[in-house]
C-alpha cells in the first residue's frame, strides 16, 4: 500500500487532540489483507466501542471486497486522503512492515492515534522517530499528554494467564526469577517467502526473529524486564531468502535471570513455548498462535505449594470473571477504553521498544560474533538503522 507523508508542519487539531465525545472511537484500517480481517472482526465484536469509518488499500478489488464484507462505508486508495477526509481517532496499520514507519508518521501528523501490527518498525532508528512524533504539543495540546499516541499489537500480553503471571513475577510472590525458555518454532514453506516483500531486510526487517518470535519475546521481556546482554547465532538452514530462517540466543536480564531464546520457521511440529523458573515455582505456557488458561501450567517448588497455588488461582468462586484468551479483541478493548477515557493506550513506545531492542541485539550479536549490550545498538551503531547492520554474514 502506498504511503503518504504530508509535510511536517504545525499539527492540526485532529480528533485525538480535541475533547473526546462519549461515543465510539472512529477507526480506520490501512491495508486489507488477511490480518486486517482479524482486526475488523474483533472490532465488530466490541459493539459500540468502535466504529470502522473507512479503509485504505492500493488494491482496489481487495479494498472493495473488504469494505463490503465488513460493512465499512468509505474506501480510499490513498491513506493521506483518508486521514484528511475522515479524521479518524485511531488507525490500525495492517500493511507490510516497511510501510509502518511512513504511515505511522502520516497518521500522527494528522492527529490520529496509531495501533500497528508487529513489527512496529524496521529498525530502532525508525521506531524512535515515530515515538518522537506522538503527542507533539500544539495549540489544543500544550503539554503533549493528550495524544495522538502510538501503540503496537502484542496481543499475547492480554490473555488472563499472562496478566496473572506478570504481577506475581514482579511482586515477588514466586520468588526471584532464575531461568526462562522462549521458543517459537513454527513452519513456513518456501512459497510463503516467495511473496515479494517477505524474507527481505528492506521490506520485512528480518526473518522469524523479527516477524514470528517477537510475540513470545515480548511476553518474556514483559515479565523479566530489561535485558543486559545477548549472545546469539542466526543461520540460513533451508529457505531461499535474504534473512535468517532460524536464530538461537542466550539472554541475560538486568535482574540476573538468564533465558534461552529460539526462533524457527523450519519446524514441522509447531510450538510456542514459554517457561519461567522462579525460586518458588515453574510456570509454563504451551500453545501455537494463541492461548487460553488451560494452556498454562504451574509447578510449585517443594514447600511452597499452598501459597503458590493460592496466588496463581485467586477468585475461583461462582462470581469469578471468566478467563480471557489471548487475542486481538482483548487488546483492542483495552486500547479503545484508554482512548475513550483520554489516556495513553497500552503497549506504547517504551514497552514495545524494549522488545524491538532485544530483536536488534540478537541480530547484532549473530552478525558480529560477540556478546551485545544495550550501548552496542545505540545511535551510531549500524544495527541502530538496520537489523542486519553492515550486512548479514552470509
């Protein structure tokens, strides 16, 4: 989909910068491929919280079919025209990764908040430019705290299992975190990477480390916090493409925990597996593309059974809220609620940058052949501007 970036002048007082009415958030969808269908279906299930007012795509036939199927009243071939005419409060970017940076800047410049599919940008440099553009002060937004905002779709944070684990891990109920496993071992055949924009540094930003395992790595970092050092390898084992098809990393976190991280698109038996070993319990999650509460397991350490299980299973009475599956709908509900209340939506720049920096560090270590610390991928590093830095080893 073609990007449209208006001249960066004074920001108009778009819908995110003006007082918010009590009605639904006006939403537009950019890109109408397969992931956009998931977005539209999830938004419709949220009822009057959102109104999809428009969609944009350069493929006219696909755009028309998408708008007809999802009852979207206005269709645009150009995102800039959509922004000018519809003035949405929120734009869902469902376009290929290389378009996220220019399109996010266009939306923020027009006063629309952005919810972008992963990866949020192709590099830390692109990401930091987007982050700097959100909430810029203007006549109707003097302190820059009323948006527009930028958030990333990391829907696995919003299942009830992860929402339970994170505060227990941070609060110390499970003891000190010691060790973790984060494996995303999926299967994609060669035809998948023969799509022109896939498997290329310039358009996708990377292989499974960037485009597939990033969800599990986001959950890992959300529980364990900032990383301190990464040692990694990346290989081209089987697929014909410019990026890696497998990576393996050893990650040390600032809190002293260590983790094994594997990302693969070569694994016929697909699995997404997270394991956290704390002093008082092991917590595991096994799924593929989404999980429910039944996919989590907790094993208390000897002597800690009753207190650990009580902390893990609160509110089991008849009036307990049903558990939430991970998925787009759960995150969208949280984003829309925040926007309607005039608050920053979850998974903003600070949170998603930590995940993107971990991805960057894996590539930097793999291609330099040495351990990488945060200062090694700061501005001035070739890996700050490209995930493959000066070029992949192969």
